[in-house]
C-alpha cells in the first residue's frame, strides 16, 4: 500500500549518503538535520566508513544493485519531496542513482559533492568525479561544493588551469546543466567565511561572516540537508534563505567546543523556528 501524504505527514526527503560511526556527518547528520527542519529522512546507505572526527580511514561501498533496491522500495511506497546526495561510494552507485532520480524529474535534487574529508582523505576518484559531472549534475537543482570541491569539479584534463577563480569554476559547473551552484567558503584560507550563490545570470548573492576557530565535522552535510529540507517544504525561495541558515549554523557553533557536536546545529525545534523566521524575510 502506498502512503499518501496529508497535512499530518512531514515532508519526506530521500537521502543517498554514507554512514558515519561518529554520528557527526553522513547519513546520521542528515537525519538529525532534517528532523530539525520538520522533515522525515528516508535513508539509502551508499557506503560504510571507518572514521573519527578528524578523518576517514576506509570506505566500503555498498553494492549498486542493493543501493537501487533500497531506493526503489521507498520511492514506490512513499511520496518523496526532495533528494539529497552526499558520499555515493562508487561509479556504479552514481550510475544507478542517476537513473533513479531521472525517473522523478519533478523532485528537487540537492548535491553535496563530497570529494574528501576535512583532513583531506580522498572520498571520490577521478572516475567518480567524471560520472558525477556527466550523470548527476545535469539533474541537480543545486550543488553545494566548498572551494576545493568546486575546483575539482571544474578542472578537467591535464591541459586545464588549477588557478581558476570561483566565478569561473561556478560557470563551468553550471554548464553541466545544474540550476544553481552554492560555493561555500568554509575551507578557504580567508578571514571571513563567504558563501556565494551562482545561477545562469552570474552571482545571485554573497554573504560573509566571521570565521570561527577550529574545524567542524559534518558542516557540509548539515547545510545541504537543511537546504533539501527547505525545498521539501515547498519553499521555492529556499536558495535565498540558505545564507540565513548558514549564519545560524555559524552562530550555534560558537557555543560548541567539540568538533563532533557541530552536526547537531539544526536538530532542535528552536533552530527550525529561527530558520523559518529568517527565511520569511527572503520571500520574493
């Protein structure tokens, strides 16, 4: 029996991501973030990881057929309002996920293109990046790379330049067919964190705030999931309020002394209310 959504059913977000034993990132952070956004996460595990809050030691990709079966079972039973993609595990997984989301072109797709851990451990091979460019990005509503990930996605081949500025990187990524590119400044070596949203007309807006000391495990997962949650609520203007969400995350980090706890930034109902209140000012 297929479940029909009604006013009592929270928006459903189907997440493709890896499991994180620390609970600070990956599918665990996605679930907690979406709960804080008033959504229910439907989770498809793409990979298992061996990691701590500092970095990733090993990744075991789930068999692609099993990834497909997880997703198809849920999609045939429940009305999904948004897709969120994180670590996908393998080229084969990217291929089956691309096929799945192509069957649901009306559902928005948020892509967090996780290339490496915060410490720099590789999580995506060049073959995986190429599959992402060719199969996933053309279907994406918004992609949320940090500066390093944006360069990795934009630069192709040995004849390319590795000194592209972020605007040029964004234009190359947009050329793949995705609608928006939100380049985050969390990994940049700058006094301020600057997030910039690009669309077909170039820079749509940029926001900056004070960079906090330390590193924060799972911040990219949290941001992308918060955006997917907003889109699942039907907020067409979610791309305008995402910066408000980012600023809220930064403010909440100020009270955190542990890298692990940063993934809990949008878990409470008060966070959801703040996001809703701040985003109302961004409504066109």
